[in-house]
């Protein structure tokens, strides 16, 4: 988006390309055209075609239905200021905001020190993809989703469509490429996320006062900086498609995660084409299928997999779904003095989500030097220890006839995952695998007894009597009895862990 001397006058994004890419503009144009042709060929090849009707025949792959637990990674330039949130690059240009004031007090005015000036400070000097991937495996996660490009427009991969990327500036490393190799080496599924859509308006605050966003020399990073009530033009949408399809072709991710703004009407034909392109490319790879995550109503519910940000559902959803949330409360990216959730709350959330036919994507935010905060790493290891013992009640399971029982109800909806009250020993969640039923108590039951009302002989949910009960992680032989009103299990004197206790019932 080229801007004249007036801070409020806008001209088309396509003009911005010529200035921001300078002499390389023709090469850029040729690349965009080549990307368009490449996507068109794959989208037309089948078995999927770029229409909602065709895409609604999609089925989530077995590996994803079985995995249940993944790791999200928000890492980028915003980890350098490490203040407020990963939206620092937008908020530092919002006049009068706390971040705006903090930036001036810490770094000087935005005309002298803008977001671009964090690039040399983003060294990733301690980044070790293999060490990260090993930690993720130990956490029990089965897939990993690094952010390939956030709203700030600074790709963490080797992009052909911008000079601003981690591969060419800052650390000068293809972060996503290194992680792809390391994650697969650990036997995990590699994925990627794109938050590029919101970049259309992300820096528009900087157009309203004297800042480096208005300097044409910086349009390659900050452009188009359009008003946030406008819809992207075709040049921007072509750029979005080129960047997104490049991630697919370069790294062959098993999952592509998209943030919320793709639900804008102008994205609809592009999403249909991308869906056909990606699903058809996956058919060529013959690796067991891929996943698209979307929010709100960007896709029809059967065409891809719904993702709910920092929230859960109150009941079983027949169509598989996912929650994305973070180990930290205040921010997705690393900030100083963040607050971290206890591992017990995340394990309880994982169990509740899986019982309702979902998966949990849990985020961490590494520091700018590439180290993972110690608290975050310990939370992942604690979750991994729980899954080492109880994983059979999670991995490869499917929901039962009901998700569970008990007095505590989850507060349903996005951005509400810290509003649910603490679970009790009477809060039980069910999962199944073949003829086995798992009843997972979200706390150690009171009075030395597990009482499962849904498993009494009078329950309409059962097709036969219970024949055995085991407590995962315990060698104790349990005493139990199945009465008309409930299955009652006498608990052993010693707990096999600290939270969420899985009973294997035949």
C-alpha cells in the first residue's frame, strides 16, 4: 500500500509492490504468476475440486483423530521486546496505548526506532531445533505447529516473496525448515500455521502519525497497512495464496492452521482453491492425509477441522474439532513476567476435550534467543509424565455415548478456558477404544471410592455387565461392585499420580 505525504491517503496494494520490491518487482510478478499456475493445476487435478460441495467430502485422517495432543509455537520478532503480547507490532503504533507509550519510553519514537529495528536483535543464537523436538516428544505431543508467518509479516521460513524473513534477516536461518526436519526425526507430525491474512491492516495505526510505517523503503514489511474495515484486493489475495501454497510445497506439512480473518468474504474463493490444492497435494504425497484448521465459520464444518481459541465445548461434537490454547495466560509469544497455568489444569482440559471428540493444541512462546522458558518446559514434561502412564486412555480413543458426568460444567466458547471452576473427584470423563471404556476422574475421589453413576446396571448406556476394573499406573488389585445405581470402586491407599486418574473398564 503506497502512501503519499498525507498520512491518511491510501493507494492500491499493487502499487506498493513496485516500490517495496524495487528492481526485483518483475521477478516478484513472475513468481506470483508461477504460483497461481501451480495452485490452479493442483486444484484442478482431483480428487478434490475448488468448491465447498467437493471439499465437504473431506474426512480428517486417522493419524490426527488418534493423536489428540499437539504443540503450537509462537516465535518471532515480537519475542525481542517481550512486552504485552505477540500483538506488540500492532499496538506499538496505536497512539496512546500502553504499548505505544512503553515503546517510546524504552526505544524512542517510532519514526526513529520501529518494529523493523528489532530484526538485528532477533539472533536466535541458542535455537536448537533438535532439542526442541526432543522436548515435544517427551511432552507426549504427536504433532507440532510452528507459526510460519504471524500478523507482523515476518516469515519464519524461507519465503520467495519477501526480503523480510528469518532466513534472510536476523538469524538468517530457515527456522521452519529446521524444525520440520527435527520434528519428523522424533517421529512426530510436522505442521505449520499462517496468520498472514490479518497483515492487510495490521500496521495501519502507523499511518496516522510520524512513524517508519509511512516510509516507502519499509513497505516490504509494513505494507499494505490498510484501514481494518476494508477488504483485501486481488493483488494481496494472490500474494496470500502464493505465500501459503509455498509453505505447503516447500515443507509438506501434515496440517495447516489458519487464524480467524480468513473468514472475510473475499477469501472464500481462495480458501476453496487452497483446500483443493492442499488436499490434492496430500493425495500425491500418500502419507495418510492432511488437516486444515479454521476458526468460526471460515470453512463449512465438514470441509476442514474447527479450532476454538482458548475455549472448549460443553458437549460431544460429532465432527472432530480442536482447542488451541497456551501454557501462558497473558500472551501467545514470550513476554517477561507472564503467568503460567499449572499442568493439572492443562491435563484436565486435555481429558475433557478428548472426551468430547476433540484435540488440544498447546502453545509455548520461546525467548528471542531460542530458549524455551523453564516453566513452560517443565509443564510440558509434567504432561508427558502423565501421558506415559495414562496415554492409552487418550491416544487412539473415540468418544463414548456421553462425554462424562459430575457437578462441574465447562464454560463453553472461545476465550473462556480459565473460567471453568476446579474439577472434583466426582467429575468423570469417558473415552473408548474397542470394547474398553476409560473412566477418567479429574481429581482423586473423596471417601476412598470412585462412584460412576453412568455405569450402574440400570443404566441405558450399557450393553452388558462390567467384568474388570484397573487403575492405570497402579499395581493394586481393585475391589469393585456394580449396583443398580452405580459402579463403585474401592481406591488403593496410594495414588498413582497427582491428577486425572484413568480407570480401565472392560
